[in-house]
C-alpha cells in the first residue's frame, strides 16, 4: 500500500510544525527549515559531481546533520521536549573544523578573493555555501524575533559554510582547476 504524498491540509496556506502547531507557510520557521532543505538538495547535487570518496562520504554525513537541523527547526519548541527529535552535537561542529583543517593543510594560502567557477563541482559547492549562509541568516533572524532556535544550529551552519568554501578550493585542486582570483577594477 502506498502512502499519498498530498494531504490537501496546506491548501489554505498553513502548515503544521512537528507537534501539531499550525503556522502560515510564510512563517520564518518554515523559511528556515525550507532553506536548510534547499541546501541539503544542493549538497546532494554537488556530491553527484565529486569523485573524491572522502569528500563524498563527508557530504553524506552533512546531509544527515541537515535533516537533524531541519527536524529541530520544524518542531514546535514548546513541544520538542516531549518528542523524539534527533540532536545536533558539538562533535558535529568539531568534525567540520577537523575536515577544514585537513583540507587547508593541502591548499596554498589564499592571496585574494576567489570567484566561483572553473568546474561544475566547484561552482555547485559555492552555491551550497551561499544557500548555507542564507539558512544561517534565517536562523539568526529567528533568534532576533525571539523565536527559539538551538544556538548550536547557527554555529553548525556557520562552520558548514566555511567547510563548503574550503571544500570548493580542495575539489578544485584535486581536479587541477585553477582558482579564479578576483581582480577588482580600480578607478583612476
């Protein structure tokens, strides 16, 4: 027996958080986990363009963490203690930092800003980085609006955007794609 994908309950422009609380589909909480979902999809797309097995495995791990974050953001915070929602852990942030350090040890120092491009995988990782920053901004806005978000979510997204930037450089190096330095036009 298949499960119907459509319920028709959102046809009026509202949706339910995990826990049953109804909110408009335009609610910042929906925007935040929708952006995390978009990021997860782009990471999957980028991973389809990467050959390095270590990077591919790490991106799968990140996708799992993004589902954890999405679950947290999709949950009514007043009801979350009663629900079994997976937790993000400080070790998840430390793993990103460790991977950033490993890649940075193999990369030449940056001497200028770098333009996204040079290869589809590199460009897609830059798109992922940008969507990650947007997800982070949505979560920061939740906090500013006094809507609960676990501070570790913001920390993870911040570090993830750094990871995605360094990964874009690392994958470019593995592919032997030259980085494209930004050469600002200076007025005379």
